[in-house]
C-alpha cells in the first residue's frame, strides 16, 4: 500500500540552475544517463521508499524527476505574490490591478455618495415644503421622525374636512407663484395644468348599522376627473354635486390628487458642476382602506432630473463635469473587466492543476487526493473578487446611464446597491493581502476556523429567537407599540440583546390587562437574561476556542493535508535558491519563442569545442556558449528595435491572458 510522505521529512531536490535561453533538452537526462548517475546521487534519492513516496521499489529516474517537477509546480502555485517575486521575479499583476481598482472604485463611490446625498436631502426638503403648501393641517412636528412619534398620522374625520383638504390643495397649486421656492408649472408657457383626481370605491357598499346588515360587493371601481383652477370659486363639494359625482364614504377606499411642478437647484452648482433641474410628480393620498373612521393623508413627491437649458458658460462646465465622470466610470469598468479576467483565469488554471495533481496521486501513490486537498485549489477570495467585479461593472454602467439621461429615485437606489455592495467586497478583498502577514492572518484564520461552529450555534439560537418573536408579536402586539408587527418585534428584541432602550420597553406596556402586564415583565426578563448572560457568553467562547486553537497551531504547527505533506515545508532560502527558475513557465516559453521570431536575424554562435554525454551537450559547453555568444546576441537584437518593442507589448498582454497550453 502506497502512503503519503512523512511531513517531518522534506525532500530537497538537487537542481542545476539554467538560463531560459538554453535548450530544453539540457534540463533533463536520458534514462541511461540517470541510471549511470545513480551511484553518485545522495542516499535519499536512491530509492523511492527513503524519500517517503513509496513503501518499496527501486529508484526510477523518470519518477523522481516527475515528483520533483510536480512538487515545485505546486509549491510555486501556493506562494503569495511576494514569494513568487522572490522565487521567479514574477510581477504581481493581480495585486497591482486590485490596488488600482480600490483607488478608482473608492473615488467613484465618494463622488456618487456625495451626489446622492445632495439629491436625497434636496428631495426631502422639497417634500416638507410641498406638505406645508398642499396639505391642510400639516404640523411641523411631523417633519421629524421621532420614536415613539409625538403625534399621530395626519387624518380627516368629517366629510367637510375632506372637501376642505381638496380645496386647500387646489388653492395652493393655483397660488404656486406665492411660494418662496422657485417653483413653476410643467407647461412651457408656465400655466397651471388641471389636477387629476382619482376616486376608488367598492362597487357596492352600504351599511345599515341599526340592524346589523349591509350590501357589499368587493370589486373596486375607479373614477378619474380633472379639477381646474376655477373649482376653487365654488368649492370642490359643490363641483362634485354639479357633475353628479357622489362619494359614499361607506364604500370609499381611497382617492389621489396628482400634479407636477418644476424647479432648479442652484445649491448643487460648483466650480464645474452646473445647477440641477427637477420635475416633482406630487401625489396626495386619501387612504380609507381600514374603514376605521379616519382618512389618513400622505404626500409623496417623486423627483425626476431633467436636462437644464441654462446659460452658455454653465453649459460648457456641465459638459466638462459629465466628461470627467464618464472617464472615471469607463476606467472603473475597464479595470474591473481586467480584474475579472485575471481572477477567472487564475480559478481556471487552479482547476487544471487540481486535475493534474489528482492524476499524479493516482499514478504515483495509488490513491485519490483527499477532499481537503482538493479544496486547497478553490480560492474563495478570487470568487469574491469576481462577484464584486460584476457588481461594479453593472453599477458603473447604470451610473453612466442615469447621468446621461432622465432618471428616477428607483434607479438611484439600484445603482447605490450595486456600487455599495461591490465596494464592500472590494475592501473585504484587502484582507487577503493582509493575510500574508502573520499578525493579521490570525484574525482571518480564527474566523475561518470558527465559521462552522458559529453557523451551528446561530442556527440553534435563531430557533429560540424565532419562538420569542412570534410569541411577543401575538400577545403583546395590541398593547405595545414596539410589538405591532413581526418586523418591529424582531427589531425590538435584537435591540434588547444589545442593551438598548430597556427601560422604555418595560414602561410603554399598557396596563389595560393585568395578566398581560405581568406576562410582559416575565417575558422580557426571561429573554434578556437568556440571551445576554447565556447565549452571548457561549458565542464569545466559541470564537475564543477557535482563537486558542489557531495560537496552538502557530506554536506547534498546522495540521497538514496529503497535498501539503507532499509539497513539504519551504524555508526563506528556497525562494532565492533558483530552483523555481530552472523550470520555465508558460510565460517564459512564450517570451522566448516570440523573441526568437522577432529577432529572426540572430545567428547562433558557432558550436564551441566540448564534450557530449549521451548526445547532449554538457553544462560546461552550454556555459561557454553563453559567454562567447552573449555579445553577438546583443548586437543581433539591435537590428530590429521596432519589432522587439512591439513584441514586448504583445508578450506583456499574453502574460496576462495566456491559456495553459505551452507554446514552444
């Protein structure tokens, strides 16, 4: 039975350093040469058993060479960018691209966040202004979102107030020029348009309360009319009577008033940013869906940004501002596409290497690669980078679209989600590079180690939490403002876990029912004690246990998979020893091949006198060729400087996106 090498025994192959320009045949020996050289090899190379790769068997030169080659290939693959630079002077393209992406994406997000804040703040301020102008009975206390709210919702309770509210909106719209804000009507000639009013009611809805009977048809009919400015002269109630429109409030569901105003925001103007032009689509809603005796009034203002037609100077500045933002958006899209290509290529090549490693283990050791060993080839960091690249590309494209044309707040929100989540994952990706340092890697390894236990623990805690949530919503909901809905109940309990607003939660409970009042106390005491003193303590202990385990691993060594056992340990000296430069990479092969094609006039130097072994030139002969032919090669390269400069650009591009196929 074959076995994996002992992790305490590390195989150190003896490798001769060669230049990439040398003939590939000089990197290996024939079987006869290897057999003849067997007597001079170190003891650990004489048998496969002594090197730890097989229980018995005689030495085979080809097997030892393939093992060394696979080991160096795996060791180089699992190096970090710093180690790869030391081992083979490989430039860290992905790291460089990620640094540029972080800078560009953060700049884009800061600009977009600043613009979005101004947009949302300006929209909210105008909504408050419209509420004062068009809503009868609006109170300034309603402008501040306080919890619990100091006032109830704005409502009407009698029929006359309903019609007076309609008249108030009509008068405010007719006298729009009296407002302090620079508002105007949506028409080109700045004349008021009629307000559109839609009434929704049940097809039949008559209540006979004195004998507990009714006539009801749940089908809802809608009626829309246009109210002109002259309606205010006679009043909306009389206007409805004149047009034979009767509103039966027992069947009345809701009504809406829709109209639009235009305005320009000068505050948004900057050195190169022009003012913003908006159209606000305003809707006043009369909501009677509960049929509880109060019609709730709400006003909503949907902003739509328009293309301004201002003076020529600011128009020119607007073009400059739009061009700079577009350039930044395109740069972000390009760098994210490049990042996605590099990481997708790395994931693809990792899976190809996994397949080769699995075949190698089966052919040489007679066993399959373990599951943990296979998972070593799956880089979750690269997957996360690919995801954030897709999000940033979509967000940047949407941002470019809404900055070039009219857009609504819904498009603002979608763009914010894409850019915000993408930027979040970009900064999470920085942890990968901090993980190359031991001090920072402890945190990452602790979270990774504790993740399975935390998931199982949270699942159990979530079941208990769900039970408390449903129980509190059902029993305390009618008597406690914080338990009115399932979402507010969950939010209240989560706040209690963190020690927030405990006293208010106890005192707000209504004392209408003595039984429920005592139940509320027992319920809250039990939940707070269980989660603060038990669940949170156990949660912290799970993380601390993982932290202690990682500290022990750093002191005594991490457990090794069969893949890591085969790779062995590496010292700092191994990175600079040159053993990884002896095996030409795919990029080096392409570089050498294209250089020979470009510099086709280069003549091989005359073969110097030397000895051959088994048909191959000796290393001394190759070295003498390098010494004698070096100057000739430099002179030959000078004949085609333009070709070689162009081919260097092509080589650099191929080094970024070259498939695994070896080109020689």
